[in-house]
């Protein structure tokens, strides 16, 4: 059993989530619930749960405020939120789980499974999330999950990303490589505001790391680290237009 609490200011939202957990996640044992930051802090100190379902917007503050007040983070967090575009983007860069209201049972099952399987402390992810929320700017760092660890990196240091099945290889300025447990498609969507470009089915490049574009041999990019990246036929026109405007 996993001991959990719900912190949400909407009674109906708490009741719905409790019912869904009983139906779909019987391994979750609910120890209590709270309706705000102050009451939530008291509940956490009293119950010491392993998992917290945490709303963002509450009358006396936000879920982010609550996490900062907690200090020592010794539980896992699944955020529950209505559509909040900036917060959702921050969740994705920090690799923190969230559920959109109304909560879909399949999404709930997946989030609970991830929480159960998570072996490492969520502190590094939450710290990155809180940094993004405080600045209210597009994240400059991202949490990358490998099979062994979570590594937080500066996005500007990424030269390019390469697809390998359901995984992605990241190549960095310092020559290091990192095999990350997500698909290239997910990072393509995530990096759209960070001057990255999908130039090939298997390659996503940081346009700020381009050294030159060679038109011969079918066309390929040379990156700052000397690597050669193929460019697909249908991506050439867009790439050339981008290079002309750099």
C-alpha cells in the first residue's frame, strides 16, 4: 500500500479523485485531505505520506508555495490542475507528473504507476520546477531521465539529439552523451521555443550550434562539435530559410 493525501480547495474535486482512486488504484491508501496551503502543511507534517495529490491554485496560496514551505521533500508529488499553460510547460521541463482536470482514469493509472516505479528522490525535479515558476520565464534547464539517474542540464549546452528506438541520445558541448528514456518526438515538441529544429526523422538540432550547411552529398549540417547531421529533403527549404535569418 502507498500512503497518500489529497490537497485541493474544491470539495467535489477531492471526492471525485477519492472515488477514482478507490476504483482504479486500490493500492493507494488515503490518509486524509486538506483544502489549502496552511491546512495542507499541517496534514503533511501529521501524516507523513509517501504520495501527495496537489492542486496548484488555492485560496491561501499555490501548491508551489506549499512545497517551498515544506522544505525537506520526502514524498512524491502528482499535481492536479485545470489548464494552466505556463505551469504545464514547467512540469514537462522538470519531468514532474501532473493530471489535468477533469482527470482521465487512464492518466491517473499512468501517473500512479510512475510514482510507484520512481526509484530516485523527486527533489531535483521539484527544485527545477520551482525555479521555473518563480521566474515565469521559459525554462533554461531541463531534467533528463536515464535508467540510472536524473541529470539537470542547461538547454544551451545541447548540440543535437538523436533518436534510437524509444530512447533519445543527447550530445553536449563538453563531448558527453546521455541516453534518455523518452522519444525524440517528445523533445521536438518541448524545444519548439528554444530554437531547436527537427531536420531529419532521427535528428533534432540546436540551431545555435550550427557551424555550416553543406549542400553536396545530399545536404548535411556540420555542428560546432564537428558532427555531421543529415537533412531530409522535405526539411531543406525550411532549414535554408532559417539560416538566412540567423
